[in-house]
C-alpha cells in the first residue's frame, strides 16, 4: 500500500508531462511548421476562387453531365446519413467489391456502355481503364491524361468549344511524375471542370 502511494504521484506527474509534450507542444510545433512551409496543404488543399470554396483538390466530386469531365467511379451512398433536418447526406467509401465478382463486372459493363453512348466520336477507341474502375478509396480526384483526352470531343461539343481549347485546359490541369521519375501523370478532374465553367483561369 505504501509503495502504491509513492508510485501514484510519480505516474500522474509523468502522465501530465507527456500529455503536455505530445498533445500540446508537439502538436503546436508541427502545426506551426506546416502553416509556415505549406499553408495551403495544411488547410486541406481547398480550391477557392473569388472568396468561394469549391472543394478539395484531393477529393473527387461526381460529375455525370456531358458538359463536364467525368472522373473515376465513386462509391456514393445517400441513404446512410441524414442532417438535422432529415435531408440525406452524400457519403462515399472505399470499394470492397472483388475484381473477379459478377457485381463488379456488371458495374464495369454499365460504365463502358455509358461512356460509349456519351462519347460517340470515339467509336471503337479503347476506353482507358481508370474510367471504368474504382480507386481503392472511392474518392480519387485524378484520372490519367488518356482518360481525360478520351472525353475531349464530347466536352468541346457540349460547351461549344474547340477540342484544342479543351485539350489546353487538360494540359494545364495535368501533374507530371514526382521528380520526373516516380508515379504517373495525372489530371485533376475538379480543376478541369472549374476551368470549363470559367471559375478557374
């Protein structure tokens, strides 16, 4: 009992010290450094224009109309969560469908059919695989340059633009490989669509 009385104050002191060090000091230093070095990324990589926030460049948004670029398949559910007024909230989650499963096969087939119908100018051109598959997170904001170019004719026609104008926008929204060596080139779908709408320049 005497040993326990001696240990408790020491344990409480150590607990408080590490709580302050790890929970306050360390967090404050890391947050401060992040705000100094890359404030935009530290604050969520939000795309903002004229004081209005349009979304995060790291999270995909679903577009299905012909005038905008389509991203990867998203796992969107509007039946799970509701706000205080009872309105359904959109929610996305990672896919757990097996690539070898019939449900996944049907999803891909449906997407292929939709893309063929929406992009008749491409005829029998092979559809880039990222347009008919879902990313691991279900929220991927990027597609490949090939997937973006596949949609250029449709987007140009729907917006009464030249294909060269659309391809120029795609080029502006294309990120190269990291250090020129690692990863693949990607196109940010949200940025392209905001440029098509004249929101971003």
